[in-house]
């Protein structure tokens, strides 16, 4: 399947019973995480497909954990929270796990802040909107049972949807409340190494 993707951008993959057609070129072999622009074949709605390398049990467990948390936050087939990037499903295929999710046309918060003309700060109204949306997404995480904690929330993990709302994404660093402190410390230590 990987050779097929590498040779043809229009490849398709079935994830959770839904066919996705890829519209972007895959990265070189060996990349652990890759994002693809795609569309859902049934209704041509834009989507994003995230490919995770799962070459060993640790990577497979990590991918399963990310998919589990995303499915809790945005259950496929149910109403979506407006401040969480919607999750459509997962599929394992050989050494890869594929996650299908909402396509977000907007910019991430880092890009929004750094692209402002003349380095001007966002207005008070813009800051209030952004913070309200981020807090709404975090409240959704924290209202789950067990409570979920985002261990690595950065401006690059907050994206603006086509509806103008700000949404949380990148749920590979979530931890459940009982293990959140040790999980977050482990993730920070890994990044500092």
C-alpha cells in the first residue's frame, strides 16, 4: 500500500468503512508522522488523513491511545464539539495507522500571531474569542470521564476552522487524569532530550 501511495497522489484508503482519496503527495519513506489532504469519496467533503508509523508495539500502543482519546472527544457519527477538530475514524494497515479527521482550512494560532502586519498584537476582541474557544476545547477535555489533560498545548496545536472558530488538535499527548502528571513529565523529558 505504501508503494502505491508513493506512486500516485490520487490513491484511496478505507478508514472505518469510509473511502478517502488522497490529494497531496506523501512524504519520503521512513517519516514517522505524515499528514495528507484528502476528500471523502461518498460526498467529496474535504478531510485530513494522518499516517503514523507503527513499526513496534510501543508505536502501535501510542497510535491506539491517540485514536482512543480522539474518539472519546469526537465520537464518529455523533455531534462534534465546535472547539475540537472532528475525528472520523482509524485504520491499521501493516506498519501504519491512519487517522481520518476534519480538514481545517484555517491557520494555526502561531501563524496567526506571527503573520500580523507590522507585528501588531491581536485586538482585545480577538484575544477574547481565541481564549474563549481554547477554554471551550479544554473544558471538553476536562469534562470527560476520566478527565483528559493535554500535555503539550502550544499555539501550533490550536487551529482556526473554516467557520472562524479556534479548535484543539494533536491529541497524541493527552493523558488521563490519574496519570496526567507522570505522562506530561515523560513527554516533556522526551522533547528536551
